[in-house]
C-alpha cells in the first residue's frame, strides 16, 4: 500500500512541478500569454452564446423575416443586388440552423461588406457562417427566372 502511495506522491510532485513550470512559462512568454488569453476569450464567448441561445435571449427570425430585413436595410437597392441578397439569405437558411440574428448579420457583412450593410457591426463577423457559392448562384438564377416570368 505504501508503494502505491509513494508512486502517487511522486506522480503528484511531478505534476505539480510541470504545472508550476507551465505557469512560469505563461508569466514570461508573451506568445503563450496571447494564446491562453485567446483561448479564454473564445471559451467565454462560446459559453455566453450558449446561455443566450438556451435562455431565448436572441433575435430569431424566420427566413422570410430575415430576407425582408436584409433587403430593406441593404444600401444597394437595385434589383440585381436585392436578388443577390435574397439568394444569399435563402442559401444561408437552407444550409444552416439559424439560432440568432447575428448569424445572418455577420454572414451578410462577411459576404457583401460594409458598403452594402454599414449598419451591421463588425463584431457580428464572429457569428458569420459559410454559404456554398454554387447554391447561392443557383438560387439567384431561380429567383431571377421566376421574377422575369411574373413580368
């Protein structure tokens, strides 16, 4: 029994020394500090996001509401630009389960930039989702075709 305790004590002492060395390295190394801080910030953001979604403290819109909001808030109001925005939002909802409005806003800002959506805050870029460009182009062509059939 004492040999097991002795082995545990040696292991514990070794782990404590390793942890202390890691903390000393953290205290003296800017690169390690930056990495640790980035990890902690990401962890906090992810936990915060999880609690906001879990408690319903987010702005959720249907695809139709998101399209309407994007089209009315877009700086470019020509038909082709609005059709492109409509296709993009449609593709976004087709590919992803949207839990918050910031996912739409961040994705719009990432795809079209602040010249199209200057009111969307840069911080929403962290929620941006990737949209398959081929799907967006397909939907764009379908919407344009349907619009020309209605004329």
